[in-house]
C-alpha cells in the first residue's frame, strides 16, 4: 500500500497531493466569494454544473483541465490567477510591490483601496468581450 505520508516513485509524496487539492479547493472558494458570486452564478458563467463546482470546493471531486478552464471563466480570471495557490505568488514582483504598498496604508486607505478594487473587478466582469473585427 502507498497511501498516507508515504512516497511513491511515480506519484511522489501522496500526502502532498491531498494538500494541493485542499489548497486548490480553498483558493476556488475564496476567489468565488471575493467576487461576490454564488456557486450557481459562477458555474453558469463557466459552463459547469453547480454540483461539480461545489464538489470540488468540498474536495469531493477532482477537477480536470477542461473544468479548470471553466472555473477560471466562471470567475472571470485567468487560469494563471486561479492556479496561483496561496504562497506560490511570493516571488511575483508585482505582487510583492502591491503587498508592500498595502502595508503602508492606514485602515481607512486600505478600506478605500478594497472598495476601488471591487469596483474595478465588477466593471471588468460586466464589460462584454470584444469580438475580433471581421474582414470582408
């Protein structure tokens, strides 16, 4: 048997697989909640069933590549953003700069920044996708 915290030559550390699933489920839920989306609305926008979306958030189901693309579409974000699990973005220079600036803000400024960020996100989410110009 090769379950628990044991290592397998092909799969690697089995315990870390569960950890990644949990981190992904938490990331998916936190991004959905931050966007102010219900599971129903997010899954509709991403072309996924609500049962599947909820199952992934509860770690009852595992996503495949197609569903990861659907999650990103449902949240209105890039796959890269979705797949950047907590702590993985520590070396991203833009994220480091932003975090540094946020540390300098007063509580009032931080609240205002949060409100502005939410407005920017809601504008992006409501803005229709521009289609490519057709050549005649």
